[in-house]
C-alpha cells in the first residue's frame, strides 16, 4: 500500500501546523509549502526527527504565478510513488476598511486566497485524477456564505473557493479522489488577533485541525467548525435581503 504525503499550501498557519503534527504522528510524509521557507524547514526537520517521517519545505508564493509550474513539478517529484493529499489554507485578510481605500490590498486578498490557490490546485487536481487516489481539503470560511458589510472582499474569495470546491468534488468523485470543503468560524490565530470580531466563541487551532482530519477520514463533503456555525450561518443566510442590507455586520 502506498504511503500518504500531505501537501500544505499555506503551511505557516496555526491550523496547518497542528494538522501537520497530527498527520506526521500517523506516519504520513509532509510537504510544507509557503513563503517563509526557513521557518518551514525548521518545522519539517523537527517533525521528521520526532515522528521518523519524510518531511520537506518548498517555496510557494500564491502571488508569483510565474513560479507555479516549477512548484507543481517539485511537488510531483516529492510525491513520486505516494498518494498525494492536498490541504489548501493560504489566505490574506486585512480589514475591509483598508481594502476599501487600497485596491492593491484587495487584489492581494483575492489573489492569495483564490486565484493563487486555483493556479496550483487545478493542475494538481488533474494529477490526482490521473493517479485515481488522494484527496483535497479546501479551507473556505463562514465568511463565504453571505457577503457582509464587514468583510465582503475576503468573503468573496471564500465564496469562490466554496463554488470551486463543489465543482471539483463533482469532477473528481468518479476518480476516487475526495474533496472536503471546510468552513471555519473565528479561529484564534495571528490573522484574527487585534481585529474587531463579533462577540462569538473563538476556536482553538488544534480543535479545528482535529475536526478537519476526522471529517476528511469520514469523507465528509463539507463541514462547519466548530459545528455550531452551521446554525449561525443558516440564520444569516436566510435573513431577507431588504433587512440584511440595512445591517452593519
């Protein structure tokens, strides 16, 4: 039976680090991909030594589209003879007010969280389809369920990912490649600290990581994490538009 290798796109995030640790403990090989390769190399070396696995770090910049073909080739080389599983987490979330004033920040948000991911995901999806094994975990967000005054640019990237993930899931089903869409609520990470957030529970990164790994093992198609966000977003999605557009949320 072939060994699993887990590719993390945006491996510096707290959730990615916890997932990498948990998968390494199961004996899976790792590819930690992101911009801070020095930090990721230290993490890869630590996990390789601790869990006696193969782990490596690759440079991945969602905004550097010209580098993506070479990056994909490197991933395929590292994954040779193994079952490739992809976890897509890369994101950039400045305050909405900042993006309203600076179109470059808005475009960076869009390209980091959507187009830069699809640029790599789509060719690798074809690779998984040909191999007829592996999986894809796409990190969306509850922010993508409905455009809201407070974060509609970031939310639009997640909405696009939700749609992309649903289509990809439909496409890859016949090739035995599973696609899971994850919709987290607020997570206690560097990205959210200091931001003005609604008075709702903040999830720990490790809890989210555990929930996602469990859902992927069960071949769930979509999850909210923590689970109570399903009910919250059901309410938000069903507020009539004539009322919703008057709310500053």
